[in-house]
C-alpha cells in the first residue's frame, strides 16, 4: 500500500491536519508550500502503512518545535529537519529507513514529509500524538517506552544541538525548548529513534491517511454543495478513532486570549443555534475542554482532552484555529473520540485532563454523548 | 605538560563548569562522572583527547580540571583559556584566536548530555574570517549554555576541543597552573608582607596596599559578589571594584591596576587569598597585583578582558 | 469647495462638495487615457453647478486602476525581490506562491541575502553591504526597474530593510524605485513581501497615472492640491501615491462605505453594498472601515497589508432564483437588463422578485405578475435572511448596529432586516464612491514597539497618541480636528523590558479646506 | 574669594550640610572658594584651583566619585558638594578618600533643587564685596519672588527701576536675549568680550555698563544703558546692579540648563506654540528668547539625525557647534537634534556659504565618532520660515541618511522630488543657463521672481501664493500671466515648471 503523494494530496492533508490540530498546531500553510515546492522540484514523498515497516528498520520522528507563528515570518532555510535527521543518524550510528511524523495536527503534518522527501526515504502513515499536543513528551512513543533522546535540534544556520537525557522525556523537553528559544523561537527536531517493531507497537496508525481523507471529504463535499462536516464524521467512523458527533452548531460570541507560561490560553464562547445554551471551550494552544452551559448557569462537560474538540467553519468544514477565531463566525463543533492507543491509563497519565490543569477525569466522548444522543451522528 | 613545547599527537580538551558558581554547585556536588562523560562524548565526535586544559585557572575550575585529568589519566596542560577567572565563555581565548568552541559537550548534574553545534557558526556571518567565526561560535555557545543553565537551574560541565596539541600554544594562556601552584606555596609559607616582597618583585608585581576593610558596597545582586569595598589604614585609601572577580583597584582615587591583571586580596594574617563574597567589614587584608599571564594574542586578550568588557568606563592599567 | 472623483473600471464619477454637503454629482464613462474621462466628468459637474476652478481647494481621487492593472498583469515593470534573512528562509524564495502569469509579467527575479532579525530582535545574520552591492550590480545588468526589499521580522525592526534600500539607491540611482515591506505589510513574511513586490511592480504605472491625474486637473485650470484615497479611508498626497500605489488597492469598497456613512449621517454602522452579482458587507467604526486581520488574495497573490474587512455573499440584482426560491450565488451579472423577466428576458432574477413584491419599479411589472405570491415572499425572506446573517457575521458584538444599504441592487432589501432593525437608505448613493473620496481625511499612524517601564504605561500611551496626531498634522491635517480613531496595544511576551507594540491612528480634516 | 565656612554660614545651610573630610586642612574655614561650578555626575571637566564643585545627578560608574575627589585634590580645587539623595554613591569610598586626602566634601541634606539654590546663593555671596546697596538686595528678593519667573523680562524691569536706566541681557558676541522697553538694539561692541567693570561709550552716545557671566559653556552679558553724560555715582550704582543681577540671571539660566530635558521640552513647547501661531507673538518671542531661542531675524535651520540614540550627544554637538562663528541654537527634537544659526539681518550669500561651510565642518567633526546625518534648510526670515526650514532640514537629514557614511550632509534647497535634482543645480554648467532662463524677469523686478517662486512652491495655488506673499490673489494671477508672457513658458507643463523651479532656486541667493 505504498503511495506517492501528489501536490493535490498535500492540499488535502493540510486541510485534514488543520482539523486534527483541534484549534492548535499552527497553520499548515507554510509547511504545505514547502512540501509542494519539493514535489514540484522533483522530490518524491512516499507513504507506507506501519504494517509494512520491517521490524528491524530504523525509524526516526521529525517535527518543528517552537512557535508556529515564528515560522510564518522566519521561513526555514530548507534543510533544517534533514540536518537534524542526519545528525541523529550520526549519533546513533544508524541510517534512518523511515520517517514518522511526531504530530499529525497542524504544521507538523508537513515538516516530516519534507524531511523524508529530502532524505529520499518513505514516511510512515501514523504519528505519536494522533492530534496536536503542546509538549514533546506527549507522544505515544514515549508513553509506551521508547526514549525520546537522543534528540537533535537544528536551526537555519546549520547549527544543531544533540540532547541526550536517557529516558527522561520531560527534561528532554525543557532542554530542547531552552535551545529552541535561543535559536529564534522555532527549530526543527529529530527524535525518538526506534525500530519498526516499536512503531507498530506505539504509533497512532493511519493518521496521515486520515488527514488526507478528511481533506478529500471536505473538498468533495464543497464541490458537491453537500455537508462537509457530515463527510468528516463518516470518515471518522471508518478509522481507528471510530466515533464522532456534532457537539453544537452556533455562532461565536466571545473569544478571550492571553499568553500564560508561553501557551496561548483562553476561552471561546459559542451561542448554540436552536437552543438557549452556550458552549464554552477552554483552550491552551489546543482546545482542551468543552462545556455546555444552560441559561440557568448549569454547566456540563461535553468533551474533554484527549478527545478531539474540533471547531470547524460551518460552511466550508475547514478548521478554525484559536488564533483566527472571531466574533460572528458560524461554527460547528465536532467531537472526535480518541483512538484506543491514546486512552490507556499510562497514556492518560501524560495527556489526561489533569496534565492541562483541569480538575476533571477523562470521560470518553461517546459516554458524554450517550444520554443525549443514542447513536453516533450523522 | 608545557603548552609551548607540546608536540604529542591528539588534541587538548577544555574542561570547566558553567552556571551559578557556588550556590547550586555547593549543594549539588558533581558526581565525578561528568568530566569523563564529557570527554567520552567528545571522543564520539572525533576528538582525540590527549591533554586537559582548564577553562580558567581561577576558582573552582582550575582544580576541577586537574582532578578530571587525573581521573582520565591524561596530562593537564600548564595553561588555561582565561589567565584568571572570567564570567563569560566568549571572553575566553578561543573566541579571539580563530578556534571554534564547537562542537561542545554539556553534561548536567544528572549526567544528561547535550552536544552543541558541529557546523561552524561562521557560515551565518558574511565576514567569514576565522576570528569572526570563532567569536560568533563563542557567543552562540555562551547563549546556549546560559539558556540550558536557566532551564536546569544549576550548572553544567562544558567541554570542547581547543585544537591539536602541537598548535595549542597559539590559543591558550600558558604557564598559569604552575604559577598558581608557586603562588600557593609562597602564600602558604608567607609569614609577613616583607616575606612576599621578593616574589612579587620577581614577577613585576607589587603590594597595592594593606589595612582593614573600611566600607563595603554590595547592591545585593549575585549573592554579594558585585560592588566595591575600600581598604584603609594609615597609608593610602584603596578602592576595589568587583564583579565575581576583582576588577580594579584605585589608590587614593587614581586607577592603579585593572583586569586582566591579577588582583589578589589576601587575609593579612594567613596570607591566603579571599574571594569576592568572603570580604567582610573590618577584616585585615593585603591587596596585591600581579601582571597578567598573557597569551600570544595579547592585544585581543586585554581588549576582551579589560575593564570595558565589564562595563567599566576606563582604560586598562596593568602593573 | 472640493471635488471627489472615483475613477472606476467603467465609470468616472465626480462630486462637488462643500463640507458634508453634496453640491453636484455626475457620472461619465471611464476612458482609456483616464484624462478624457476625468475632464468629461468635470464638464458634467460644471454643467450641473458652475464653479471657478480657482475656487477648488482640494481634489481627491479614488481609483481601482492599480488593483485592476495588477490583477490583469498589465503595465507591470521588471521587479526584483530582495529578501534579507539568509541563512533562514531559503526554502521558499520570493514569489514562490505567485501565479505563473504574474511571475512572467514582473520578470520574477528574486535574490536572497544575509540579514533579518529573530522574533526577539537579535540579528539572524548581519547585513553585508558588499553582498547587497553585488546583487545591485546583477539587478542593473538585468535591467531591473523596481525593487522590493523584505527582511525577516522587519515589522519589529526595519533597520536592515532601510540600510539595504540605502545601498540599492546608491548603486542603482534614482530611476529605480524601491519598496520596503515593513512600510506596507505586517508580520507574515510571504504576505508582506508579496505586497511589497506588487507595489514595486506598479511603480512606473504610478508615475504615469498620477501624473495623468495631475495633468488633467491642470488642464482644467484646477491648481488645488491632489490627493488619492487609500484603503483605510484616509488621503495621501500625490508624491506618496507614486511611491505606494498599493495603498489604493481597496479604496473602492472603502470609499463606497464611507460615502454611504456620510450620506446617512452615521458613524458606526454596517454597510451593505448590493451589486449585480454580490453583496459586499463592511463595518464602519468611527466612520472608518474595520480592517481585515487575515491575509487577502489579490489576483492569486496572498498579501497581508491593511485592507477593509469586507464579507461578500452571492446575492445581487442579477442573482438567479431557483424553483425552491433559493437566491444566488449564480447571476446574470451585467446582462440583467436583457435577461431579467421584467426587461423582456427569460431568466428569473432577484430583481424580478423585488418588482413582483412591489419593492421596486422597473421594466415591465406585468411580466412577473404570474409569480406565486408565497414563492415571492419566500424568496424575499431568503434574501433578507442571508443578508442579515452576513451582517451579523461581521458584527463584533451583539449591540444594536444600524445598517445602511447602498448600490444598485439595494432595492432587493426589505425595510427591516430580521434581528437588526430598520434599514437606512441614503440618497445620492450612486456616487457614494466619489463622495467617500471627497470626504476622506488626512491620517497619521504609528506602529512601534515601546518599552513600558512599570508605572509609565499612561505616559507611553500618551506619547504614542501624540506621535500619531503629530504625524497626521505633518501630513497636512488641521490639528484642531485630529482625533484618534484606532488604538491597539499588544504586549509582546517574548521580548524583555515589557515591550509593547502600539498601533495608533489619528485622522483629521485637511488643513485649509 | 570667600571660604567654605562663609558659604555654609546661613543657618539654612549650616543645619543641612555635613562637611566630610573636615578637620585638618579641609576645615571649612580654611577652604578658599573662588568659583562655584555646577557639574554633572560622570563628567570630566578640567578643574581649577578654588573651584567648589556642586555635583548633580548620579552615575553608574561609582568609581567616578573617587576619581573626582582625586582630581579635586590634584587641581587644588576647593571641594565637592553633593546632595544626600546621592550620598549612597559618594558617601562610601569617596567620603573616606576625601577625609584621607583632606578634600572638603559637603553632603547636603536635601534635593537637587536645594543644590541649585545653594549654588545661586553662593555665587551671590562671592559677589558680595561688590554689593553694598540694601535697595539692590531688596530688589533681588522682590525679583526672585515666590516662584521663578517665566521670563527674565520682569526681572530686568525691576533692575531698571533701581537705576532709572534701561537694562539688557545678551549672549556674548551674540544676540540680545531680553531688554527693557527703551532698548531696541545694543551695538555689537557692547556685546563683545571685555574686562569686567569697564564701562563703554558706544557710537550711539550711550554709556554701557556690563557684567559678564557664564552658565555651562555659554557666556552671557547683563548690562545697563545709561545716557553718556550720567554722573559717576549713577554709573557705580548701575555697576552694582548688573553685578548683582548677573548672579541672579546666572542662576536663572543655570536652572534652565540643568533642567536638561525640561529645558528641551520647554523650548520645544515654545517652538511648537510659535509654529502654531496660537500665542500672541510678542510674549512668545520674549519667552523664546528667555529659553535661548532667538526666533526673530533670519535663520538657517539644520537637523542632525543620529542613526542610534547616543547618550550625551547634545554636549558633543554643542561643543562641535563652537566652530560656527554665529549664534546657534540646538535642541532635541523629533528623535534628533534640531537647530539653527541666527542672523540679526539678512545674511549675504558669502556669509551664508561661510556658515554652511562651518556647519559642514560640524558634521565632519561629529561624524568621525558617531553615525549621524545632517540636513541644512534654506535661510529665511521669521518664525513661519523657521518652521518650514526645520522641516526641510529634517527631510534633508533623512535624505542624507541614505548616503554613504561620511557623506551624510545634505543641503535642502527645495521640496519633494526636486530635492534630488538640486545637487545638479549647483553644478557649473547649470547656473549660467538658469540665469539665462530667468533673465527676462529681471526687467520686471524682484517681486516677480518671488511671486513665481511662491506660486511654484505652493504647487500652483494662487490662493496659497497670495497668502505667502501677502498680496491679493488677483495680483498673483496677474503677475503669473505676465511672467508666462515674458518667459514664454507653459506652466501647465511639469517639465517646464520643474526647470523654472530649479532655476529660481539655483539663483535664489545670488544677486540677480
């Protein structure tokens, strides 16, 4: 099932990655332009499913680290991600056979494709987050025992720093972040060197393909003037995520943002159509919790991290990031349940609601929806 | 090993600790494995370490490197990269000798390592002379080390190659270790000021003054290592400016001696040297000045380490 | 007295105004040489109300000429884009996302050089004057006629752009015009750079067109100063317009909105401009259009300079009406007067619905008499709902906001919009654009990073406001009439010393008019 | 000459002053003071014996205090005085050093303002031997009043009343700054340097009694103008009044100067008012003159724009401006330094060239160490011209900034795009052509040249040109028609307009 991606496929993946970014992850635009330019320049982006990766193969995760908003201004020199990959290979004394995205949501869906095209090796259809998360240790690889380091951070000058923190992925994150800020707020990393067997055991499989299917569904629905959000939901049902439902459709009535500890935090309020209720979403880079508040002020959680809370443009079906949310936008909030591999106790220890400062335990989306909605819709 | 006559194969490796010097370091002692780990990691980057050179002879780092050399069974060069003690990596001699400090290996208190660079920073600078490149590398390494120390809140071991042993004489400040040990012996044995005088004369040094510490001004930053104090007795009034290290001495308002000269403040009873944070009011002290140990690039050295590099608005005065 | 002229693609409209009073207004077809159209239009004006050209105190021209030329890739000069940011940014060279025909029309030459800043103001790499000189030499060899200079994070620090421009000016001489991205766009390198390139590509045309304006007026005996209206509803002098033709790109909708506002006497309102194919909705705050904070595509090129925030929906006078009473987005467009039922055509359009509903009188009403009443009501309702939703989308709060309807297709709109209330329909709206140009004011803006020491915020804010006022006065505004119309303060959390970016805009009436 | 003990004798000071380093040779009674000098912390002025240094402000270079004490000792200066607000800096090692070196160091409990007050009173005291008349002291008190007067003018009136003669205040070898009703001009010779005490009979048959005084680098003169046949006693009385008055005036100007930024902003505010034309002209001119801003007469404006803010640049520039042999004004404005050279009457072309040459030298001198650009505007008369000329100078400086280092000096002789062409107009082949082009105008008279220039300057607006020329619009129109006819030009053509404009500018300051 090895596939070669076309320029059009990249458009689709960018749209889908925006949706999987759940409000964060950064606009994939620059990444999309980079990959499409690489393809036009004659490079090839090949995608394989994790099942096709030999157990003994060497796989390395690739990503951009730092603020996506910096990337919009300080475009990469071009080979940062590749340089990181090369330096990591030198460090571990092995050559990578495959690249795997660290994070499928947002801009980071694209950086690994570029690195892989430049290195001339395939990309594994999967990632370590299944969405977007704000920190490096929030990866399934690490959750299931793959050490993140050695990790290499590279910048546009060709400088790189190798971080080796053993199995302490939290310390790795803090080292790498310190270096990233020194490098101008955005840098490109290679990390989690692992075997094919590790990939099969720890990766969230098929997410690149899922992003592409999301994008294709949105594109086709728009061409056919049919409901793009229903199309997204039906793609979810055939994926390992398995369940999606529309939490609410309404109009944005208020957005408040502030920067706390380097994260863009805030609250988004949506007046729900056809009801007196208000949907309140808290975000911290990504959307982390959605509560339905009735006119009496009684609030009820209707979706919580790590389930995906996707705010989509009601007409186009495309994702709206927390940065670009504005009063008056017509939005549909789509909840997508998190796949099995991301809801184990050890996984929830790393990205459960409490890791984001919420005083809640995780309740699966389908359970939250159960009393109101008997069957997955639409 | 004398750096001026070193001909052995292999490279000299600089070793030292960067970060908040005494606080975290005295609480969180090095395990002893950090220096070997750093050298081993450098070896994996192709550095064939055949000798150790301290980052700076002054303070903890002088001895730490000697200890590390012993641990590694490597000779230690009778030299360092600063001639004294200096606060910033980009003041160290490779930064103006055309020698890159990259790649550098950092090791923290938990044995976690970082390798900084590999590619030289010079590529990013239109002026691609070796000096510009090494200065940029030094600044870059300094910034990374600071960022990491902030992130870890403690200290890190810093190590990097200063080049092959046969060429190391162009980079280092030579003969500082034996000088330090000679002065150690002299001071330990000293019974009186007049007993010191011949040794000072021999090196062109002098006693700037003695007396009791009559005033101390510490604005309260850096745990009391920045500020000034005065020494007075019947003779002239001395004023010593300090910023971790002693930087300048004025006698009766005239600048008598400044960094990079070696300024020593000795306990008048024991003749043992005091650190900036050990200066106490009313303590009896002797202030001495020795000419600096100079590297081959002496002009660059004086420029990089003179009063202006510490933000003091006067010319360097050397004994 | 002053004259406002709107040089559109089809018509050249003029108005003669005294204060906010319209003394006369005319329309004449736009001619290829522009001048004739302007002169014809002025003749019309004079016929309507005689005036002495010597009594005209100012002439304001709004034009869509430049944006049209750019979109159609007409009369663009050979441009070189110089970007400062190496070693960063090499992955996506300038014009990477431009449509091929525009790349060809502008020569598509681009250079990368060292320079640029990090987000926190450190240099990415120092500027290398020799490198810039080598590039200048290559530009000269290749006959480059205009240069656009961009530098990474130049909205935070424009130092390198300015220095590179100095060197280029020295090397290339005054004939080559230089556009700096930091003067034109905001953060977002590609979008800002694109805007600068577009501006540079129009530089030669700006010389001739603005010169043409001046000549037509001089020929007419008008010696008053000439101004062009900008995207934000303020004026620029002719010299500035020669340098920044891109500042006129969106002056069309802006003038229309502002014209509508002055006609209706409202300062804060929504304006719905209903044309043949679409309805454009904008919001006026303090008489000025709200600016879009997203990137805007022009002729397939993504740019991010300041443009009015306009939301278009596919409803206009020529919109097709389906059997289910759905209206738009397809339209007969300009063929309305031949294809609509009331004009003897065979297509059911929104205009036919308006006539059938008794909201407008045109053509032959009997040709729509057969339409089912419920069907007509449903279609009218549909139009009202869609427009109301569009206005609601553009509102930034749920506070009541008056809605002003202008444009030929505004007959489609009911007297009340659901959830929004009464609709204001000003007279004279056919020349709203020219009126908008004529009432434009002089503005001054500062956009700068300030260091705010604790306890000094008020002083800093006052300083910023004063600086904006001073700039407006410098540009020619009457100090007594200058007021702050826009103030935006963004703390920059990454920068040391409580750095705050303050953007402040002040506008006032033209002095002596 | 007096002693430190004398100066500190008044109870107000005695209670607040603590003399460190006293005892031994530094006992206040034994410290001789011949001059009181105000210095800013961190500065490096040369000291002279007998100087009492009153130190303002702080410096982060703490060692400076020690070095100052040392310099006081080495120069034989009398001592140092500092207010308690800065005692923390000076009180440590410097005080100990003062004690050791026997240098008198006075700690004054109080504010910077108290220091100023002390300096003023000390100077009065230094003049005391010459002050005998109780009336003068009373008048001084009255003149001082509760608050510092905004202008020197009312103070001069007080002095004038005392001696029944006119009083004036001027810059040495420079313009008059203030004067009482009767004085209109003071001959240049009366404003020249001289030995204090000597009276002067000038050509205008008046007797001038003068007292020089110095504030910072600027030298001033306070003088009285008496009828040439005045009795000796009246002349003596006038001498006492100006001696006393000079002390007061010195303090008044010192306060202005020391208020550094305050002065700058006050000057800027006055200038803005002058430019805006909102305040009545006469009172404004007086206030401006008080602030050292000669708004009257002719001006040649210039603007210095440093590439980066340079601390202490003002002093450097003030210093460099000494080159210019004329009255200059310098003030921080619009992110740079604006200034002008003042002429009491219309300067000749040669004189202008000389001044521009001086300004160029100022630029060269400054640009050696500082990245700076300089623009020079046109010479002209009156406040309105000055406003425009300053703006032009700033534009020119901006234009200059685009040039290579060392060549960032531009004279703006025009506006807008024409500026770029101006270097060409100064070229040898252009001038004869320009003169030739304009020759037919010579028969019509200078009015026509001015009219044409104003008309072109105002972008062909007859209304504006009329305003500029102070004539009726129809006059302008009539003259322009005549010019068009005589020159045979088409003013509707941009090219012809430009050529005329350049020609006019090029020949503007040359005799036609």
